[in-house]
C-alpha cells in the first residue's frame, strides 16, 4: 500500500539489522506485550479522510489532533506545511461535517508549533502551541477569545507564563488544565490548573528531571478528563498513563496502553490511547496504533494496528478523537494524513470533558457497552 501524499513505501520491518529484528521479535513474545498487540480490531480504516482548504493545494500537512464538537462537526488541528505553521499561510484549524466535507477553517498566522487541542462544552476551540508558549481559546467560528501565556516567553515553572505547552483540556466547570514541556529529561515537565478566566491557580504535578516514580513526569504529551473528573496524562517518556484528580492528588498509573502520545475519553467510559512511537528503542516489542479500553477499570478491549506498526521510527497516530457516532480519527504526523476508523455499528457518545461529573466515582460502575467482538486477533483493517 502506497501513501498518496508521501513518496515512499510504507515500512513494517524498518529495523537496522537482523540482530535488532530478532530482539524485537523476542520482546514481542513476552506475555503482556504479546497480549497488547493482539486484541481484536473491529474498525474499518478510511484514509486519508477530509476535504482540505484550497490554500493547502491538495497537499496534506501533518495533523496533530482531532475532536468532535457539541455541534456535531469535526475539528482538526493541522501543522500547516513543513510540520510547523510559522510564516505559513494555511489555517491550522480545519472543520468538517461528518462526511468529510469542508465547513470552514481559521487561525492562519496565529500559531507556530500547534501541538494539542480541545473542544469544550460550549464549542470553543483551544490550542496549545509549544513554540509560541501560548494556549489560546477560539470561538467555533475562529474569533480569538483568550490567551494564556506570553508569546515567545518561557516560564520558570508555574504561573501565567508557560513552557512548551503540549496539550490542554477544559472541564465542565470551565477550569483549564495544561501539560508543559516537550523535552525528554526536561526540567519543567508539569501539569498546571487555570481558572475559567485564564488565571493560574496551581501546579497539579511536575518533574523532576527524568522523573519516573509514581506521580512524577517526564515529557507529558497530552491530557484528557473522564466523567469522574479525573485527569489522564500521557507520561510518554515513561511509557505510561498517570491519573490525578482535579486538585492534584495522584491516583494511579497504567502501562497496559503501551507508549501513549494522545488520549481521548468519551462519556461512556471508553478511553482511546494513540501510540506513535512504540516498537523502536523507546518501547521495544509493542506495536504502534491505538488501543481502546475502559477508563474506570483500565481493561483494554481493542487494538487498531497502524499501517506502519512495526516501523523502527516514529510513524503512528500521535493524537486523535471520536465523533458522536463512535468513529475514531487518528492524526498521523509522519504519514501526513487523517484516518477515520469506523466501528461495525454506530456508538453514540460525547466527550467526557463536557460533564456533568458524577459526585461519587467509587459508586459508579463502568458504562462501556462492548462492540460486537470479532475472532481473536481481529478483523483485518481496510
């Protein structure tokens, strides 16, 4: 299969030598890794998906995130050209209807390194820009409403000046949570909490440099919130998800979702974890793609294998989201395309971040209704 927008053959054994290949195969046979690579896949892949604005001239850029809005439209964050938007005329925010028809786009000239996005319950669009050091809030029609951070100014840790913000999520009460630092072994990895007015409240979590103990961070790459108000952070450099409450009390860590680059959680307790970096030296044996499980129990149910799941370099979906019918959108940076993965039957849902939140998390059972399950190993992706 050839990617229509990148002039190269897709890789699935892109390893540098036979000894490395044999080592990967050996690691992949280890029980938890083997299980993590062999859940069923009920999805049908459609790629690329979505009509581009005219000023992209038919050339897909690198998408970094996609979410559905309360209005039922699909919002995607694109990296313009050359994997960045500085000096580029394209709009980084592109909006489609459920059939992939272009509705509108906006934001040209406002971003440089768009990295994470969120659509809140009022249909505002939030962008975390790791290069400008800003988190910006936009109306659904593209009007700039708020800015957190100071453009081009890096912070000492904490406060209203940000350091390489990687992602943002907004809870149903309007509070804003930002992950910071796109650096392995960086000294300013953190999760900050901000009020509805954008004012800094406190740090919920932070490093230290190379922190790998429970409750510590190294390169937090994305953030999501579930219906219980718990914050899920992809602590990517540590190959784990870490969970806090909204006041910064550490709850637990999960490693069964492989190496998380992106996280999305729906109101039916489904968690979708996007993995763009496994199989190489960062997480040997695990394959790239996205895994779907239960946000309450942590049980994994499905694994949608990436088209380059065993490429030695980073190539899978780095972020993604889910629409109101349960279609999954995978933003694949290196292959420069947005993929849509359709379940066998519609799964009506909405973003868990929109609330309302349940007052007693321990008393609420998991809400997930499973898909029809194909045979072990899953149906082949189309």
